C-alpha cells in the first residue's frame, strides 16, 4: 500500500501552520515541484531537532498546477474549488497552487519548516495564506463548541475516509484536500442564548452530546453535513483549527477525503444550494474568506515528481 503523507492519519497535535502559495509563472513549475517533493525530507530534518514534538506535514497541489507538472497522469476528480453564492451566502474560490500543512507540538518548529521551504521557493511564489492554527481550550472552535467529536478516530477509519484506494490505483495513498478560512461574527453569535447556539450546531455546548432528533432542527450544522448513502455516513477527516488574533477570530477548515465529491456535497448542503430549500444556520454567523482544493500525493508519487 502506498504511504500517505505524514500529517493525514495521526490525530493532530495542538500547533498547526497552513500556507497557501500561488505560483507566479508556470514556467517554473518543474523546479517548484522538485522543491515541494522534498517536503518529507525537509520535515524529517526539522523533526530531528526535537523528535518529541512529532512534526508531520503534507504538501498539496492545486488542480491547474498539477496539470502542468504531470499532464499525463491526473487523479480522478481533481478540480479547482467551486465558488458558491446563494441568497447572500458566499463561499469564495480563492485558489492556490501549493499548500503546506504542518503540525506538531511546537509552533516554532512548524515555522522553522515553513521558513526553510519558503526560502527555497524564493521569488517563484506569492504567499496567499499564512495561518497559524492552535488548539483552543479543550479542542473548541471559537464559537465555544467542541470541534472534532465525530471525526473518524482509528487509523483504519481515518485511512478509509481520507485515502484513495483501488478505485484509482495510480494515485492510491493520495488524498484530496479542501481548505476554507472562515471569519466568525462572534458578537452576533454571543448575543444568542446558549440553547439557540446548541440548535445551530446540533450538539450541547458543554460536552458535545448530540441533541435528540426532536430537538435538533434540520438546519443544524451536523444535520446538514451528515449525509447517509446506502446506510453509511459519508466521511471526511477534518484537521481544522481555530485561527485568531484579539481583533479577528475564525476557523481554518481543512479536510482530507478520498474523493472531492464528499466535502463538496457537504458544503452544498451547508450553503443552501442542495435543492431542499435548507441551509446551515451556522453560516449566518461566520463567513468564508478563502476556498481552495488541493491534491496530496502519496510519498511514492511525490518522489516521482522529484
Ligand atoms: C466555520 C466553519 C465550521 C465550524 C465552526 C464547524 C464546527 C463544527 C462543530 C462544532 C461540529 C460538531 C462536533 C464534531 O463532530 O466535530 C462539527 C461537525 C462536523 N462538521 Fe463542521 N464546522 C465548520 C465547517 C464545516 C465544513 C465546511 C464542513 C464540510 C465541508 C464540515 C463538516 C463537518 C462534519 C462532517 C462534522 C461531523 C458531523 C457528524 O458526524 O456528527 N464542517 N463542525
């Protein structure tokens, strides 16, 4: 079985760095691909500074960039993020050619790896997003709700949800990534009584217990993102983290999936364009300001890019 990049399967440690880059000129594509393919080796170098910090990473490639560096072989379904605009709700597509997703117990080591990569890429790229994610309290989003409760837990469950398998053997062990940075309107959110907030998420605030069916509206976040097919829930592996300053609070949403269709369908239901007339009420309290799709090849595929 082809090996996935190291950030995907383990449960995340509390410090993350997300960097989205735009390639200035596709004439540099092959040189950039060679540098990006060294991500696992560079990660190992920086991880050796403090093995206890468990530094892991992934590099993702945007659809357009991938077509340039590997025109003959493309993962099935790889496509740019589709913007959604409906009834005043907007999920913008801001794109990006390269994503670095770095996680460990130490922000300084994440930054060290990010800076080493950035130096090698030099003037060939422009930084679009440079976001430090962190575990907030007991793994809560800044709305105050525990995030991650129903994320696939065991390695086997996470691999089954995140990794391409026999359906596209050339790219087995790879994974599709969707990223969106959200900015919350916490003033509006805090004005709601806790009971109302719980109906919007679909879970209790204190302990993340799911609301009973008769209390959980069909517009609750978890009611919109739980999609059953043939008696099974469609799964994604979320690696999202809060991102914030004292002036602005939000979430860097990032999910890995064996197909881009599943997160796309979830988002369609959240944004109210799934055709059932419903949207996710959480979207009234937060606004996506970026959106992009990437492909994280297996370690073997990544090596071939070098
Ligand atoms: C501002 C953006 C978002 C916030 C604050 C947020 C927050 C939450 C919270 C608090 C939960 C409940 C606890 C849990 O099971 O993790 C949850 C569940 C979930 N969210 Fe989100 N989420 C956001 C965006 C998204 C997006 C964009 C997607 C998919 C495209 C998504 C997919 C899911 C899924 C699949 C679950 C698990 C549902 C279940 O099985 O019960 N979320 N989210």
